[in-house]
């Protein structure tokens, strides 16, 4: 049990809609990363937040956006949903004492998004 | 551009067998390499993390090795059990961007009773 939770577990949307996914980091963690995992593929990095600031972004369009809150919970927002956005969305949290890193990241169970 | 490849894509073995999963990466300038386990429809569980200065890490029946110069890592599972059935993913953290993991597509392992 990692202590990282995500909501909702499953979600069905239609093309063009907007969606917000939520992640609650493990206590004491100040860094959160979001990944998209298509069926049969490895996760792809979307972006990372460190102390409420975006700290790096993968090859995803601007309609993918995020927030990290003072309590280090996080949101992933996706606008204008496309069929290819159907995937498992994973968040991962960690504690970085001197800058973000990928050491000992704890992943949540994911949100399965289906776009029809 | 860093690319991570895992071979084989799928593997089926009888219970009790020792097995090796392979991971290769194209750029040796990595910060660390991690092996994860993923059960169907679930999140990732970190199994082993190898820093770039290390050659191997062990946890129970698992042993992971790293050869940076050749861009390869192996995950050795001893005395496999049906409960080991899952997808195993390796991921590298590149030195130029030590905040994101680059994953392979995984190896789906089935251990038959």
C-alpha cells in the first residue's frame, strides 16, 4: 500500500468533453508526476510538479494541464478529449529534499479513462 | 532520444523455473534504472532501483543488473511462482532530465502452476 490515491477509478467521456483527474500524494511528498499508459504500452511522461510549480513536460499538447495544491494533492485536466486519450492515467509522488528526481517514486492505482 | 526496449514481450514458464527479463536503452547517460511490476489494470510497484554507479541490486528472489556501457539491464527471478505473474516494466531516468522516467513496453510474464 503506497498511500497514493487517485480518483475516480474509471471514467467514460465523449469526444470534445473535458475531464479532471485527481491524485492525493503520499504524506510528506512534494513532487508529483503524471503519466499516460495506453493499452499494451509503457507509461508516457506527461508532466511533473515540484512544490506547486511545473517542472518539466513531456510531448503532450497544451490541452493537457495540471495543478498541484499546497497540500501537494494534484489534478490533471484534459480539454477537448480525443479518442486517443483513452488510457490509464497514473500519478506518482515522491519527496525531494534538494530538487525533483525520480528516486523512489510511489505510483497510484490509476484512473482508467475511456473516450467514446 | 532515449529509447527503452524490453524483450521478450511475453513469456510463459512453469512454476519453479528461473528466468531472465531483458531491458536495453539507447543512451547510457542515465541517472538510474528501475524495474516495476504491474498487475492487470493496476498501478506500478517499484521492485528495484539501480543508481548509475551501481552494478546490481537484490531483493529476495529478484536480482537486477545494470551494464551502462552496453545499455542493458536484466531482471533475474529465481524459483518463479504463479504469484509472480504480472507485467514487468523497466524505466530509465536520463541525466539531462532527471525528473521523468522513460519506460519500455514491458514483458508480460505468466507462471503456470
